[in-house]
């Protein structure tokens, strides 16, 4: 617990700094770093780090993807990154065709594309036409992390019925319900505070926010269960130890990977603020 608190004491100010400057290059860099670390942890867990050229190309691609899009669409840099990566990957396959296996290319390719693209939806949220991008980012982290905290405490106090005993034995149905309720309360508080700060400039749909809070909490559980499944398949307890008391980057951001694209879709199709 002491390690967890120490990590939180360091990590929360860093997160706050990134959020304060969320419209600057600082957030792009933060997402890029998190993406690279997450891809590296996945490649380590699945033992697909053996082929150095593929690993280097995949990590470089993961680092670049968060920078391919800016406010007004894909940049020239973005148009170059993807074809260059695929071209170099093809050349590596041909050069090492005697020793390299198809899965040694396909799995790193999947990780290096899907993980950064998912995290990058946090960057895309910034470009909200009404200037409410930060609100969606805050709701994303609430759904991913506060719901988990609520589920943990409710589960410890009242949990009796296992949710997925063979994948994550400590998760309970009572905890999941408690996490969803706690997340809805947190989302509503964030909405009330945000609306007060904006002084009634926009209309916030609290009913839709409640629905998003429930779905977001359930998606956070889904992301956590998928991460637990991967860890069980790979025979590991945590994805890493870069965050003492928490594990690896993916141990802390697994739910964000699922929740962030959902909130981006909500922002684009069913905006919470009008």
C-alpha cells in the first residue's frame, strides 16, 4: 500500500500537468511514451521481443502514431509514417525470410497499431468544436479509474458472487455494480463542477452522462478482464514494475484502452454538452 501511495503521489501531479497543458505538444508526448511502454510490455509478456528489427520498428511506429493527426486532420508526417513502416516491415520479412515467422511480424504489427490508436483518441477529444475536450478526457479517466476504485472497495465489503472466477478471481458482481454506481456519482460531480465553471455557456445532458457513466464502468471492467486474460495466458502476475505497487503501464491503463475510444465516439455522435 505504501508503494501504491508513493506512486500515486508522483503520478497524479504528472497527470495534472499533462491535463493542464492538454492542448499542447506535452500531451502528445505523454500519449506517445505510454503507447511505447504499453506495446513493449505486451511484446515482453507474449515473448515476441526475439526479433530485434521487428521490435525496433514496432516501437518506433507506436511512438509516431500519436503524432500523425493534428487539429485539422492527418499531417504530412502522418501520411508518411504508415507506408514507411509497412515498407520497412516488408523488407525485414524478405531479408530474414529463412528465420522469421509470420506471427513474429503480425502480432507486433497489431500491438503497435491498435494500442497507440486507442490511446490517441484522448488526443482527438481535444478538438471539440465547443471547447469541451478536457471534459471528455476527465470523464474517460473517471470511468477507467474511479469505477475501479469503487468496485474494489464495494467488492471487499460486500462481494460474494464471483464475476469471472477463472480470469480474475477477486472481481465480484457486487463490486461491478458498486463501481458503476460510484462512477455515475463521480461523473455527475465532474459534470456539475464543469458546468459551474463554464457558467451555463453550454447545456449538459445529465441523463446521458448517467448512461455514459454506467457503460464506461462496464467497459473499464471489460478492459481489465481482457488484460487479466492476457496475463494468465502468458503466465505473469503484472505486465511490468515501472509503477511500484501498481505493476506496469498496462496494469494501470488497460481500462483506458477500452474506455477512451468509447468516449470519443460519444463526443462525436452523442455529445454530452450542446
